[in-house]
């Protein structure tokens, strides 16, 4: 779990400091960092929360430290909700919705030219 060590060093923390934050022994933290021990789910969640990252990043399942929020993507809450709903549709339904949106965009562009 060299990601834990990388995150800890990035915050300039000593093992003893992070182990106190997590409520584990320094030996346990050292074991997590070397891969000799696996942190349980509670510890993984504490690590992710503390370092503002994801459990997947800590486990090495992704190189993305944190998924962007909808605000980071420039979306309003309504737009983000619409995207979530859109993803639930079948491929045919998505195609229909996209055609309708494109047709409306063309109609509005034509209207603005007048």
C-alpha cells in the first residue's frame, strides 16, 4: 500500500501522527504501507476521507485521486440529475432523446438568426 505512504508524505505526516488519526498502532500503519497488512474497510474509509480521495485510489484500482464533482464539471444540480437519469435509459431511448435535443438546438439557433 505505497499509496498510503505517498499520501501521508504528501501531507508531511509521520507514521505516528497518522496512526493516531486513524486510531491504529504505528506498527499496523507501517504494515499497511509495506503491504504486509491489509487495512479493513473502516480504515480505508477513514484514509479516503482524511486524504480527500477514494478507496479505489488507495487500493491502486485507479490513478484518479478523486472523481470530479458535478460542479467541477461545470454542471448544475439539475443537469447532473438529468445525466444520471439519462444513463438509466436504453440505447434506443438515449438516441431518441439526443435527436430531440439536437432538433431543439437547431430550432433555437434558427430562431436567433431571425
